[in-house]
C-alpha cells in the first residue's frame, strides 16, 4: 500500500490541475502545492507510521498536480525551445529521484539510524523550490478562463493506443522503482547498496 499510494495519487489528483489553474493561475497553484508538498514531507517524517501514509498521500497528490502544470508553463513561456526545456525538466525529475534513492539510507544512517530524519531531509529541497518559484508566482500570467471541449476521445483508437503505451511503460518504471530495492535486499544486498543500484539504474534510464 505504501509503495502504491504515491503513484496512485499521480493519476487521481492530476485532473484537479487544470481546474485549480483556471481558478487561481498556474504559478500561484504551483507555489501553494509546493507548500503542500513540504507539509507532506514534514508529516511523513514527524508523525510515525500513520504520518508516513498521510504524508505520502499529500506528497503524491502534490507531485501529481505540479507534474501537469509545469510542462504547460514551459510550452507557454518558451514555445521556441519547448522540446529542449521539456528535456531539461524531465532530466531534473529523473536526477532528483536518483539522488533520493541513493542518498536516503546513508542520510538515515548519518542521523543515528533515524528513518524520520532520513526522509525529513528532503523537506529542504521543497523549501528551496518554494523560494526559487516565489518571484514567478508574484508575476503570474493571469487566470486561465478558456476551456476546451474534446469530442470523441473515448472512441479514438489513437488515444487508446497512446494511453496503453504510456500506461505500460509507466507501470514498468514504477514497479522497478518500488520493488527493486526490496528484491535486492532479499538477495543479500544492504539497504545502502540497494538504494545505490536503484540510483544508478534511474540515471542510466535518463542517459539512454
């Protein structure tokens, strides 16, 4: 359940992104969601096992919403370089995941085997992201009132093919992310070594 919860949130909460953007503006929503992400990390680290589940839920929901809004902002503000900057954005996501996978267990060991401190460390990047994003949120670009109706999508073969393809590759990726460390630990690796393998694997996917 803990492994599945954040990934499930990516799909369940993503549809709220355009609703919130039309009401409050994308930049302000991202700032607010970064605050929610920081809160989720704090709750996950500070409130024991129940906080671990609640915080993971908040963090997963936050990432699900931000993940929808940021690519749209990139395409809106940098239309001539959308491909390059989308690649940079994707690279940052993968590198962040790789760093977290490889560093969390050593951080836990550094803090006297406190998993709460090891997970809580990642509050710092969330707070830093809020500070970096604050000027963008103050500028804003107005509210997005326009809505678009998509007709016939449920009966479009191409839409189902894209959905199936993206669903399969995402399932493969998240299954590996979620279970590879446990499998490696079961085969005799230490948690630090298992995290390092996952980190290298994530980085190699980015390079390839």
